[in-house]
């Protein structure tokens, strides 16, 4: 456990912006890099950046970036010491982690045990429950009969949410408003879970109506040290895809921040976590928080944490994999300023965020104080249809939240990207919106406030203000008209 193992050459089992981002830190550390690429990624920026690059197959992920055994063979052939999986693809595949280690390579990630425990939501709940972690009222075992399900729903109170144990990221969830709908919704949840995950196990929780999605970054070494690096607020999302993230959360007080951070550390300790991980919580309107799940990988939005803490998370991941103890304690960490990330997707916000792949004509990302762009493409490149449509992450840092918002608006304005429609105009919509500026938004923000008409003339502040005011007014009168508190319909349901 305690010997130090040298890592001098890393294979990055990923593509695009995250492959490049990992390789940059490797280079900082004097570590050589190997890229793998499919036919769709020949000539990509990360492929050019790597010291060596190996073709691994056709564009389809299943035949390239998900070919674990082939990737391990490439690593062995090229004398690699360690594999970094990035996010997505094989990053939360416990069997791949085992294959990597069985081949005598270092795995830059948590133990397969932790990946497995957290990959199954019921196992995760059962693992953390003895560690004083707040959880949404519900059950922590698979509910198999409609009768039992109804009893649970009666006990926790409607509306309830039926969730797939093998799910996550919103797949296989069903809201039930009243007992009359229970049987039907449970049948659907089970059959969805079966077809999507091959596992029909479902459980039930009380439905938290207007939650904030707050996640805590944790970091643990192999010597029993574990710290948190504060939280990220990720409530601006659509169809379970985050679009804007920020750190710190405008909602938390220092006291709450400490409590949620300590809860996250207990979650990580409960599964003997090693490396960088993220503990997700829901926070309700009373600022009560509940454990949701743990992601056993580096996340897309990790840069906002890096900007407010000054810690390079990839560097720490590699050091932990080498067997070093963390080089700082909890007391050494503090927050500096405010960071916001906008995910620049090749999606058309005017057209229900339809994927909009094609060729980037002109490309010139913004620069200057407080701006970081993690991207993977250049002018003339095509966004492949085979993978996630994220082109870049635009990350800004300011001394405070107001400065970060203004800086993001400037950066979006300076971002030259033509040939495709992207989520950049959506980003300026969010930055200008009074609810966002006030820090008063939850996971329903997009459904509650977004209207593509607000994008048509992005620079006409008066037009934006008029539509925003009209929408706020109609919501207020609607809420006043309700004689009793009504569960808010979720945006995914509203969209059908
Ligand atoms: C919930 C919830 C409300 N109540 N659980 C969505 C993804 C999955 N990780 C869990 N999710 C939710 N679980 C209870 N008991 C609302 C959501 C949810 C959500 C959570 C985080 C971020 C965005 C979301 C969007 C819709 C629903």
C-alpha cells in the first residue's frame, strides 16, 4: 500500500477535450503520453498533442474507445505505466479497472470495489446509511410488489419517485402523484429498468419538488486521508444534461458548506474511496440536503473547482495513483473567488437543443484574464456524430460572482465559432437572467425560464427584459391562484 510507484508514461483512454486536458497535466509533470484514436478522430488536437498515438478502430465507441482489452494491449506494447480513463467511456467500468491492474498497470482511478458499490444506487444507499448521511425518506431495498410500493408511498407521502437501482443520471425514473397511478407507473419503471439496464430492481423515495443539484468534490489517498474541495452548483441542466455549473454555490453558507463537505467525506470513506470523486446531493427549498449518488470519476465540470481552489485535480489523481499521500490537509484548502463553466455543445438552443453536428468554419476562443477554455477542436474540423456533442468548456474566474458573470458574458461575446449552432447564446441568456443573477434558481430553471424567442436578438436587453417580466408575472399569478401547494411538474415530464 505504501510503496511509491513511478509513473513516467500514461495512456489516456479517452478522446477530445478531456484527453487533451489530462495530457497537459502529464506534460507539466514530465510524464509522456499515449493517445488512442478511432477513425473519426484522426488528426484531432489531442492526437497531435500526445507523444505517441495509436489507432484503435472504427468510429463507433463500442468498437474503439470501449474496447478495454485492446486498450490494455496497446498500453503494454508501448511500455505505458498507467491508464487514465477521463470521464464517460470506460471510466466507471469496474471490470476495465481490474483488467488494467491485472496487466500490472496503474489505474488512475478508484478501486473496482468503490466503482461497483456506487454504480448500484441501492448498494450505495446501504453502504452510506451507517455513516450519518442524510437521505431522502424512502426505502433502501428493491421494491418488488405493487402492494409494498403503495405502502411505502403512503408512508413517505405523495408525490413519490420510483427509481431504477441500476440507473443514474435520470434514466428509469417515474414520478407518481397519487395512489391511483402507482401500479401503472411502477410497471413502467420496472420494464424501463429491465430494458435499459437488464436489472428491474426499483426503489422509492419522496419526490423533492424543486431541488438544487449540489455536488461536492472529494479527494482521497491510499493512506486514509480524505478531503473535500467544496461544492459545485449544477442546477442549470436540461434533460439531465448540465449546461452551466458554478463554484461555490450561491445558496450555501460557510456553515452549510462545512456540513455538506463533511458528509461527502463520510460517503467517500464508507466505500474506502481513493482518488478524485464527486458526491451528489439534492438540496430543497429549506436548504436540507440529501445524498443522491457518488460519481467515481473526474467530472466534466471539475475545472470550476480547480479555479476556486488552485488545485490541479488531474495532478492529484496521478500523485495518488503513484502512492503519494495528499500534499495538503482540509485546513489548507480555501475558496478564492468564483468560477462559472458553460458547456459549449454543438446543439441548437433555438430548436429544442437539437444536435447540430457539422464542420467548424472559423474558430477563435476567447482569451485574457480569468478565462480558461478546455477544447478539443480547431477550425476546419468536423464534430463526429458518434460521440457526445460537446465542443468545449468555457470556464471563467472572477473575484466574486458578479465579476465572474460579467467575464462570462464578455468571453461568450469574444468567442468566434462559426459553421454550427452552439449553446453559446444560451449561455448569455442564463448570465443575463435575473433569477440566475440573483442566485435564485433550481433544477427547473430551463423549463421555468427559457424561451428560444429570448435568443433571437441576444443583444436587445429590453426585449429580453420584457419577455422575462411577462413570464415571471404569469408564474406569480399562477402560483397565487393555487389554493393548496401543488407539486411542481418536472421539466422532463413536461416535455413528455
Ligand atoms: C430526485 C429528484 C427529486 N426527488 N430524487 C435526477 C438524476 C438522478 N441522479 C437523480 N435525479 C433526481 N432525483 C428525489 N427523491 C429529482 C431529480 C432530478 C434532478 C437531480 C439533479 C439534477 C437535475 C435533476 C433534474 C430532474 C430531476
